[in-house]
C-alpha cells in the first residue's frame, strides 16, 4: 500500500473507538491508505468503546447463527442454553418503543437491516463473542434462558473489542497517531482535503469524523439537553467534547436527530468522573447500578418515580438515568432485601461500590442522608401491601408479578421489601453518549441542509443523528457503530479513489 507522503493519505479517520475502527478497517479492505488520529494518549484511546460491557444487539434466527461467532463454541453450557431468536420485526418494535410516537427513522431501518451482517463482518476481523450469561440470562429448570433479545458481547467486553480492532487495523496496514487531536478541517474549493492538528496538517482525499458526541462537555449538555445536566456524571471518555460536531456544523452540515436525548444510566452517586481513570479499563464500568428491577428506587422525597419493573432492564436502563437526573438533587436510592441479593450483578459487589446495610428497614432508612425517612417508610409499606403474591416471581420473563392499587405500579418482579438484611445504593445519572448528530448519506457522506453532500467529509458512530431518540434497547450503540462505521469507511475509500 503506497501513499504520496507522510502527510498525505487516502483516508484520515478522526477517533479510535469502535465506529472509527470499523471505518478504518472497511477503508483498508477497499485498498485505501488510512491514518487514524486520536486525541487521547494510548492509555485512554478507544473512546467510549473501552468502557462498555461489549454487548451488541443484532438480528438472528437462533443458536445456529450465534455459535460460529463464539470464542468458545464448545462451552459446556451451550447445550443447556435457550438463546431464542431476535427478528427484524422485534428489533423494529423495540426501537419504536423509544421513539415517542415518531415513525422508524431511515437510520433505524439501516441499523436493523444491516445488524446481522455487521456482526458477521466484525467476526471476519478477528472479533469473537461470548454469551452474556451473567447479565442477560437466568437459570431455570436446569437451562439458561436469555431474555430481552440481547445475547452476545465481545470477548473481554469493550476493552477486548477495542484491543482486537486495533490489532486488526494495524495488521491490515493502518497507522494511528496518539495525542493528536483534530483542531480543524482543511477545506479547498469547497472540499474537505485534510485535518489540522497540533502535530501538523494531514492531507487526505477523504476525512471520516468518528470522534463521538458532546457528552463530556458540560456546557453543551446544558445547552442541548437542559438545566442540571452539567451535574451528570460522565461514564466514559473525557475527550468526547463535541469537537467533530462543531467542525461539521461550521461547514454547513445538517444538524440531525434529537439533541435533547442521551443515553443516561443509573450510576454510583460517589463514582469518580469518567469511571475512575485510576482503575483498569475493565473495572470502570462497574460504577453502573442497573438491578433496580429487583427492588425499588426512591428519591429524596421518599417517593418512587419510575416503574422499576416496566420492562427488562436492557430496555429501561438508558432512560432511568435521565429519570434520576430529574429528581431532587439528581439522586435516588436503590433498595433491596435479602431475597434478591444473590441475583444482583457483580457491580453491586465491586470493591468501590457505595452502599449502606442494616438488619431492619428503619435502621436502613436512618442511614440514608437527605431522604424523607417518614415518606420513604410509608412508600415501602404501601408498596409491600400492594404486591400481588398470587403470581410467582420469575426473572427470566416479564412475569406479571406486579402491584395493585398504586398510582405508580411496579409491573413485573414485584416482591415485598421485608427480609433483612437490607441494602441501599445511592445513585445518580451517568451520561454515556448523546443522540444528536449530523445527517449522512448511504455512503456515510455528511449532508448539508439542502440535501447535498459536503465533498470529502464522512461521519459515523455518535456523530450520526437519527438513530436513537428517547432511549434505546441495550447493545444497539456498538452495533450502530459498526453499521455506520463500515458504511463510512467504504464510502471514504470510494471517494478517495474516485
């Protein structure tokens, strides 16, 4: 693979997360020379990808579609595993459930239709997967039953995905420069022909912006999402400041999608910013707290504010972080009794998890700073009295074990909070990524307001608007990164050759 000089490439990709890597790999596959530039130094490279649990949602028909993707197709649990199927129709229904009445967007249709092919393509790049036994299945009658349409995560989770994609990228001939942020786009005669960086200009026939949204920028969060969002914890990289969006919009790119929307998850109230940069990548995600469906969430007024059992947690966790941000002080407490302690995810036993514990409910409430204890006591008593104990508890399905007569029901998995010892985990909202972006064409080219394309400029990942609105079914984000990253990579390579 030849390039004219050290400062000129067929394709420059800005960013180094999953979407960026997918774009780079796709461009290399089409014979382009590719330089990737990353704002972070190597230890913080990989964008938000390295912070994720690696789950990916895609259309599949059954076990036979999944086994070839696995790192261990001989896992002894597989014969006792029911993965079910996840159809395109079900994916569509799941996305529409977060659209607040909007029809399926063009971007969502693309995500659904190309999800399976994208996963299979990723596997050809050396990425392997493993069933999410610990978070997406429960054992029932000797079998592992998966729920919510989400079955596989990349081997060694998001950090493993980032590492494997980087290995594939460099092996295929791609180059990466760390500590090298894009500070501007080079435009000549209306065409993007490179990027400016503190390390000099890099000229290219095509530039792919894959440098995330604006979730790490408190000012932009407040501007687009609303007051109080400057207080949200940032779950992932500190580097997603909206730089790529601002560069594209300054060139006349069409703002597209829901800028007021974001993926926000219940997180440990006392977590350090960015998931604690002092910890290894694999541990930073453990500050999330997403087992609320097994207990109750109370705000500072001692009131419930969401239906904790509305749906499987992978359909609600990206919304409930926002719900917590709307509560007094942006705080809530997740309360559990001993009956469900063994079902809580490992993040609740994380060495830096913050919680209080007591043998009695009164003793627990006395330890919750800032809560209205009398109101909390009344809320729990009313909840306990409303639980329908005639319906058996079954965490493998939406069991219909709910409450009766409460103004805000708990629709599934309702059990009385009555068996000590009791635990309470203080949580707040942690933002993962933003939903507003730019509009791209079928080749990933960035569009203007008038529908024309900005020559030489492509985008993917969080930069693409219109994929999500008021939440998303878990695992869709990484899949979207591959789908639109691959499109942008192919498009950028074709643009460079054309």
